C-alpha cells in the first residue's frame, strides 16, 4: 500500500492554520503560554487518538524546584507493606500547612523511579511533538489524584496540632485520605506528593516502597479458539515467572505453557525512541500460553493455571464454542473498548464507557447464553504505556476466561510511522502490534500477519487487519479472496466479515477510507458476505444492503415489526459499526446518507444468535441493558 506522505504534510499544515482560530477555546492550562507551539499543534493533530489532557502532558512539563521547608509533611499508605493481586489502597497525606487545590498524588512504578527532571532526555520527547525547554518529567505516573478528591481537605477538617505554646496549639496541619485501586503489575510501587497541579508540578514527598505479595502470581487468563472444531482452546495468562507453568483442566488433564515476553528493544521506533521505548515503558512480565486439547464442542469444563512455585489461579468454569457446521451460536461483538480507572484517578488514557460495558458483558456471559466474544480492534488503548495492558486484562479476565475471546488488530495496536502499517500515525505509541500479538495469540498465518478465519456453528468469520496492506496485489487481499471463496455455504451459510476500520460511517470523526472501500467492497459482493462488522468510529450505526454508496435493498418488517434482510434474494452486504464499547462517543452528521438506517451514540455492545435459518442481531445499551435495535438476516 502506497503511503501518501504529502497528504500527511498537508494535514499537519492545515492543523497549524486551524490552531490560530480555535486556541482561544482551550482551557488555560493547555494554552500556548504553557506549552511550546509545536506541542499545542501536536495536541490538535493527535486529538482524536491520544485524548490530550493535562495529565497526559505531564511528561512535557518543566519540573520546578519545591521551596517547601515543611517538616511535618508526610505521605504514607495504610496497612501492610505488601499488596495483594487487587486492592484498594488508602493513601494518607498529613502535615499540610496550607492545603491547595493544586496538590496531587501520583502512583509511580517501579518504586524509586526518577520523578524529577531528565535533562538528557530532550531528544526522546521530540517524537511526541514536544520541544519544550528542559528539564522535563523523567517518569510517567501510572495514575494520579488531586488531594482535593478528599472533600475535607481544602476545609482542613482533618486537623492535627503539631506544636503547642503555652498550652495552646501554635501550629496546626491538615490532611487527606485518598483511595487508589491497584492490581498486580509485578513491580514495586510508591506514591509521590506533588503540588503545582499537572501544569507546573514540583515534588514534595514520597511514600515508602510497597511490593506485591507475589509478583510471580499467574493472572489475567483469557481464552481463544485455535480452529473451528471446538475441541481445543488456547488459554493465555501473565506472570512474573519466566519458568513454564501449566493449565489443569477437565478431568485431570494438563498442558505445559509456552513462555514469551517482549522488551523495550522490541518496541517500534524510527530515529527517535517512541513512548513505548521511553517514559511509557513498563515490564510486561512473562506471557504464558497453553492449548487445552481433547475437549468437546459446546461443553462446560473448568480450568486453573500456574505452578506450585509461582502459585495458582482460581478455578474457573468455561465453555467451548460450537464446532463449525453445527446448529446454534450465541456471540457478542464490539470494538474500541479500552479501560477506565475503578477509583477517582486520572490515568494515561481513559475510555469512559468501558467499565459499564464490561459489567454488562460479564452478566451476559454469566447467564450461560454466550459462546464467544469478538473484540474488533482498539483493544486496551495502552498506546505505548505498557502498564495499561495489565489494567485492561484485569478488566476483561472475568468473562474472557470463560468463553472464547477473539480479537482483531486496530490502529491503536499497530500503527506507527514508517512501520509498514497502512496509516502514518503514532497511534500505537511504538507498540507496532508486538504487545497485542503477544497478549492475544490468534490463529494467524505468521507474525505481523494478523488476519484469520474461524467457523463456529453456522457462521464463517473472516477477520482482517485494516492496518496492513489490503490493496489488490497484497498478501492479505489474496488471502481474503481465497478464504471467502472457499466457504462451504451449505455447512456455514452465514459469512461475517470483520475488521477495525469502517467502509461506511456517518460519524463526525475520522470517517471511512475510500481506498479501502474501493479495494475490498467488490470482494464482499462477489462472495455474498451477509454482514460487515467494524469499529473505529465510536457509535452504533446500521445500514441497508449497500454497495458503492447505494442502497441495493432495504429490510422489510416481519410480523413482529423487526427489520428483516432477505438474503435468499441477495443484493449486497449490510454493515454495522459497533465501536461504542468504551471510547468517548462520536456524534453523527446532521444529514446522513440514505444508506444509514439506525444511528445510536450510546455505550453498548452487539449480540448475535445464529442458526442455519437466520441471524438475529441486536444492539444492547450497557447502562440500561435494554435492546435498542434488533434486526434479522434470513435466506
């Protein structure tokens, strides 16, 4: 795929011109007086995929000296010095002489990381667009909270007398209590007290170091299918232990894990190091993967994973998916999920709807009515800040450890400048698909070829990478063509095409790529694809049966008033955008095209029920759990 560098330069030039007209609308902490002009321009250029905020710009700030001689000031953590696999830690700030709404606490990992300035690191920040004068913050916090999150802090209700004179209090100080949600990230942590807000930070004090009780603990297990038989399933988990472990399952069976990891040297860069190479790096530990064999499709089993030396996970009930060619499949699908803090913290990158969607999905899986889940791109939004993967895996593990969790790669997993991705953006923060493919090993043909197909019951799923070359002469195009042409429609009558970026969207965000549409759409028509499921745009949208921007057929209401697409008289695929699982929602155009039938901008997920006779599909609102759109495809 040819990369259009002049187009990118033109976009950047337009961005610089636009800044003059909209900079006045930016809040003062992000104004040109606080940031180098090139940094402000990069904020606008990257706004849609880096969610710029004061906290995310911390690594670009000048670190000030703190002229605070306060001898009473302390920060400490209640409880034990060792932490469990998941805890809500109580952080106490005491001895404050003058409370300020600019005081804040950062969680740092590893403990002892430098949180002052890094005068030799100027070059490492240029790739983020930052040419700000030195010094710059050396280490990026995992998360942070303003001390005023304690409502009693600014009013000094937690008052202590530190010095008495003539029987009366001569010096009184104030305090606060904050709660931080922490999961096992294997490295020790500490809490650091700053003042000056995120704009002009300076460090006041540090807590003692805290360690995890078992840094080697096997955690965050998730399942995936390796083929279409339903007789084998892969389980992948994370541990601080590099020695092989095992999964025990079924009636006394076990399999030994293969162990992999990645390092800073594996992260993607051009000339200057990416965030994943520098301030966003966190040791991923070791990723274990084992294939459970000798299973029966559509059957419940239990599993646990680990070792006697590293510890064992809890025993979990799971269900194998139905074999390809069988009668019934119940699946969920969504894109663009990510994660959000379970406390009052700000973090590197927050997807506000992710927690409610995860809870709703867990309830659905817990009902026993889900055979598989498909997450089609923009998985964790770690984007080069590697600790975010642990928080994401913690979020999905309760349901991803119970049913097959299949994924597709998105721009925030793969794209980086001059990395071979179709799109010249820094969206992956330098991960370039390496973290994604390590955490989520799908049945792909080879490394950095993240496309595959899988059959479950009456459905053939063709899953592609929109970030790798899909032009007519590409390897992926030829694979798509061969895969869809080989489908036995008497065995699997339904053909579902999945990829991250849309072919059609009425969203007001980045939109669809006409080159992608021109290249891929004829293949979909030639192979009579029933439905296209995509993400990237953060809303829900359903189309008519559409080809070349024209409705070739409209659904008709059945006797229950449900829109029904009759594919016994096939005309074109119908398409659904399902990127509403976490990321801040996109709005719609005021005057959408005729092919756009249903548009919902609320957090939720997609639910499917397939039999040989029909596909019944629905959009579920995660907050209300109500079905807000239902349609059928018949043949």
